[in-house]
């Protein structure tokens, strides 16, 4: 029902910025929340970064996010974005775009998302 494809990752120096994109397709996308999660090597957990409701643009961020991350969407382009500024080496991770399994719900729990993209790697060098 929902297909997601991330892009925009790469190698960045400390202090730099990156904008990740997630192309979303599927009839039910407009009724879902799309989230960004990240996973570091060796950890099973996918850490919540940010989420946005497609229909009204409501956003939420992980408690650890301190203003360096901004999630947005472009409904005309069927895309969600994650802007990351002032990158730190600890931001190195694979970033995933995901869609909530339940329409019209707003969740920050990765287990509530069942549509996932393939991920895009962000590597921050010091």
C-alpha cells in the first residue's frame, strides 16, 4: 500500500548539514504519519528521530533532538524531508523513512510502523 524510498545521505564533515528525502507513494499516504528513524551498526533498535502527519503537518521529535533536526513534507511532490544541521560524529547512522501501520494515528514508536524504506547512510567524519 505504501512505498518509501530515501535519498540524500552521504559522507559529511562535522558541523555540516544534510537533507534527507523520502519519496512516498501509495493511495493511503495522505492519511498516515511518516517518521524518520535511525539505526547505528550493532544496535537492533531503530531510534525515533522525528515524525510528521501528512494531512495537517503536525510534527514531533525525539526527546534527545535539540533543534538540529527539522522534518517537513511537500504534498505536491509526495515527499518528506529531514534536515540535519551541525552534524556530529554520533549522528552517523542509517536513516530510515517509515509510515505508520494505522491510518490517522500519530506514533513515535518504531513498532507501530510497518512500511519502511531501504534506508540511507549518513556518515559524519571529525
